[in-house]
């Protein structure tokens, strides 16, 4: 992918700071030992304008009773309010937070970016819902799809900026294949983990979505309890989108098992830049538009264990894309809408406006 170094021709100042000011919201992140997975995820959150604006406007760093939000606010301030104009910063405080939240991340080894993203969103939600952002909503069963290993899914019934932005709802229509009895359930999600068609060199994101939403039959150990029969039966399931989220986070399931062997799928996935259409997957026809624009991508290059994460994020201030590789930031001249490395894609339903964040 052709790239151009971000224009920073001047040297370092006496305190190790760039003498020229960088673009607000565009800031490299130091790698503290295999922490590229965290840096890539944080870049995507830095470019989530409504989240940044909300936290910077409603939470103060001094709010000691919101430790998670406090760490986010501190980082957002550094990146968006350009303290000192440094070209990169260190997310050490965030790393310490993540380690304290989940021991799995308390070491120097590479971790899964998607698991981290969900962990961060859950932690932020849990922090905010207990601290004055409480607003009751309907009671849906809340689960995080594709991520059952971490059990920190937020409780149902509390609305925060996290749920307002990232939460969608799936609908499952189930048909018992013995008695033809119908049943229905809903499931809340924050990240959709999409399967990639096997044995294909190239596919589209729409193919992955179609595979996710296609009718499936649950048999053997996956049988569902039929309310009519009173026992578990083979069940046909039709999945649809009951409530599309404001921000749609799609995780491509590149890591999987082939027999007993772990492997990474290097399928070249073509994705849409500004017209990802969810209409075919909606439970009900909607008058509101459900076409999404891409604003951030987490890439994973290399092998399963020895890989490297980077991020591509859109800046609403410069209307351009930047590539973030830890401390190295470069402007992307020719954005390619296909990649064998795209791992997480973040789409927004409404294009982000130019953020109004005062410089300090
Ligand atoms: Zn039945």
C-alpha cells in the first residue's frame, strides 16, 4: 500500500518533542513489548469521534470514582488536545489498567486485538453505568458474540455511551424440525464475529455477512430446547438484525483450527468504504438508512503467533486516512478496499462530523 510520511520535517526539541504540531487525533503510540495489538485497537477508539467527544466533554480526569473512564480521558486528551504536540505518546497507563482488569493480558506476549477491544468496551461500560450514566432500557439478554472466553459481558438494562454507540441486537427465529413449533429470541451484541468462506482466495465482506446470517441447522450437541416438545431437538435457525448499531464492529474470524492445527486464513477480503448495506439482513424493513461508512481497520500481518497489528484510521479533520504502526504514523495516499490482513473493521452509520474539541 503506497504511503507517504506524515509531514514532520523538523527535528526533536529539547524535551524530545516535535517542534511542529501534529494533526489533532493523529498520534503514534509507543510499543511497550508486544503491545501492537493494544496500540492498533486504541487508534481505532481515538478515531471514534462521538466516543472521544462524549468522554472529553462529560468526564474529568480528576473523577477518581471512574478509573477506567479516567484512563481513556487522559489518553484522549493527549491525542486530541495535543498536549505538547508530541508525535507519539505512551499508553502505559492503559496497559496497566488492562493488566489489572484481566490477568490474561498481564504479560509481554502478543494478544488478540478483538478480545482486547471487547474487554475495553466492557470495562468502560461497567465503569460508566455505575457512575451517573444510568438510563434504563429494555431487558435483553446481553451476550458478546464470538467471545465467550471472557465472561465480563456488561449487564443488561444500563445505557452508557458504549451501548448507545456500539450495541446492536440480533433476532433468532427458531423452528423445531420435529414439531414445526416456532420460537424467538433476541441477543445484544457489540462485535459481530464473521466467518470467512473456506477455501476461497478472495471474498467480499458482504459474503462474510451472508454466511453469518444464512439459515443454519443446529444438530447433535447444538440442539435447542423446543418449548413444544419439552426436549432438545434439531432446530433450524434464521438470524437477522433486529437493531443495527450506530457503530458496527466486524471481526473477521481469520484465526481458527484445521483439525488439530491452528491456522490463519489469509483470504483477501474486499470491503466497502462508504456503502456497506445491512438492509438484506434486517429483521424488518427500515425507513432509516442502514448504509455504513468505514472509519477504522485493525490489520494483522504475519503468522498466527509472530504477527503484527497495525491500524488504518480516517481523520475527519484532514479527510484522509492514516496508517498507524506503533510510533510510526503515515498518511495513506491510495486506500485499498481489499486486504488479506484486515481483521477488525469499524463502520459508522452516520458519518462523523468535524469534532469540536478545544486545544489545551
Ligand atoms: Zn418441537
